[in-house]
C-alpha cells in the first residue's frame, strides 16, 4: 500500500511578488516505485544564507534539480524525499535518516545505503538570488535552471536539461537526455553558453531580434533553423551570426536532431 504525507514548515514560504517564481514541487505527482515495496513521500523546506561562493547541488543517485532565480538574498531549499521499504512504517522511518542540505553553499542529499529492500531519492526545487554561481549535478534525474546570472555548471547522466533565461558563463552536459534552451532579451549578457548532449535532441528558442554567434551540430541527425542564414535543413555542423553577432551560443548533440526556432 502506498502512503503519502506532506510536511510543510508554515511560515517558511516567502511572500512572492509578481517577479518571483512559485513553488510547484509536491508529493502529489511523485512516482518513486521499487517493485512491490511500500512507498512514502514527504516534503522538507529549509532556508539558507547565500554563500560567498558557488551553490553546489547534488541530489544523489536518484532525483532531479530545479533552480530558479528570485529577488531575495537568501536561498529556499524545497526537497521531495521519497523512500521505499518492505512496510509503510519502515518507509516512513527512513525519512529521518536522510539529510538534504548541510549549509555553506552545499545542498547535497545523503542517506542510508540502498539495498534490495530499502531505497530512497531526493528531488530539489531551489530558489536562489538571481546573481548566483550554480554547480548542479544529477545522476538519474533532469535539471532545470531558470532566471539566473552567474558562473553556471551542470551535468547529469540520465535526464533532460532545460535552461531558461540564463546569462553569464554557462557550461554543461547530459549523456542521455535532450536539451531545451530558451533565450531572452536581445543579446547574451555575459561570456556565453556551451552545452552538449550525447543521446538526445536539441530545441533552442531565440527571440527574433537576438544578436549572437551560434554554433550547433549533430553527428546522427539534422539541423532545422528558422533563421535565414540556415534555411531548411542542414546536417553536421552549423555556424552563423544572428543580428549583429556577439557572444557565442554553442549547443551540440551526437545522436539527435537540432531545432532552432524564432520566438
């Protein structure tokens, strides 16, 4: 039997204005299952002071990461903790053995060693100052980063990646998963963006008045672009300037198609 409970620290939620994102992660849509084991889910929230350096995020072997920039100076960490064990009571008891943040800029999940009768995962929804350096890592889970400016690095093995309205110096890759990127404004604010995937398609949304130098390509797949410099379909590597050119936006895949659309 599946048992779900929801634990919320009342008073921990900030007063959101129009410009700030709204928390969405809940236990209602969790899907952690391990064969015939009983499943349990709880939410945990914690407010941290922004560190002097990068915010480092790692949910462990299973779980995704979402980081959104907001207009506050502190960090809100919302963690969905999911456990599986032989009985409901054992699955519920496992939650107390799992830590989700240690402070000092480190937001990492730790817990008991999984075995055939016990397992767990942590997924993060994090709200951080817009001007933040982010180093996000996942193993079996996706990554989403939005509305941030800084030195941003990410990596995941099995999971898609969504990047929305970022700026600064952005680098990262996924092995098995697609890349979805939404640019904003009329040019890149910062050094540039360079991201890759091995097995997955690329979707890049670009404002019609955007200025940048674009580099993209695929080994096994095609490239389709709305920009007149790359009309119709092309293959392999594509490089072009949009508008007045500018910072380099480089997005590549090995096995998958590339789609560049004007928005």
